[in-house]
C-alpha cells in the first residue's frame, strides 16, 4: 500500500481508503490508549474516540511530519482529554530508559509464579506512584519509555522543543525514582526482593 495515496484518498472523503488506513494503525491506536489507561474497560471506547477523531481531522494532516507521528499526537490528545476528565489511570513501566536498560530491573528468565507475583506488585506500586505525577510527566514517560518514540517524534507529538522534551523527561524520571525510593510499599517490595 502506498500510504501517501491512501491518505490523500482519505482526505478526499473516501471511506474505503480510511478503512484501509485504519487497518494499518488500529493496533497502534489501541496499544497507545492501553499504555495510558492500563487494561481498564474503557480503553476500547477511548481508542474508538481516537479513531473517530483521526477520521474527522485527517483533512488537517499537512505532511509536516510523518503520518505516524501525527497519529500519535491525535491519540495522545484524546487520551489527555480523558485523563483530565478522570484524573487517574494505571500503566506499567517495564520500558527501557535512555541507556536501554529497564527503568527498574525485572527478572530476564521466563518468569515463574513467584516472579509474576513480584512483577504484579511492582506494577501496582508504580501505578500508584504514577497517579501522583503531573500529566506532563506521565505523558512523556509513556511516549519515550513505553512507546519508544524518539525525542524528535515526542517533540512533534507534544508540540514542544527538543530541549523541552529532554528536560521534561529527565524531571519525570527523577520524580518517578524519588517517589519510588520514598514509597514505603516500594521499600517493602525491595526488601522482600533482596531477602529472596
């Protein structure tokens, strides 16, 4: 499929072309919504809202960025709108940081029941901590550490400078680490992990 031709057909109002384009991006839209909201029941509805927004606004896409970056921006804005309405959400932070290592080290071998329980506890602790972070910190952690967008792509998605992306990401990671280290639940988890 020549994506540019399909996008131009969508912009001309061809529903079949949008269905074709959606087939390529539906997974990305759903997965990004799931990254913001975890496995909450409303994720499918939020993803659907994002796809409707893509359909309604595809005529505004002007080729200043890649289409994929534009999709990230639209979906992120829809998710942020829902977050503002909801104020809290759950996500996992298994993604890598700048040097490619996981934000928090988890077992690399095939996890057994005990490892799965530990991961679940860690995700729960991180989700609680993330709820306390400002929206801009949550968003940048999702886009960089989970969706693995480049700094340039994040700047496009958020409509800010590269320097802002880097400084916001550094502040977000620092805030996450400080809150994790200050958390009594995290301390208990780490102590159990060390004793194992």
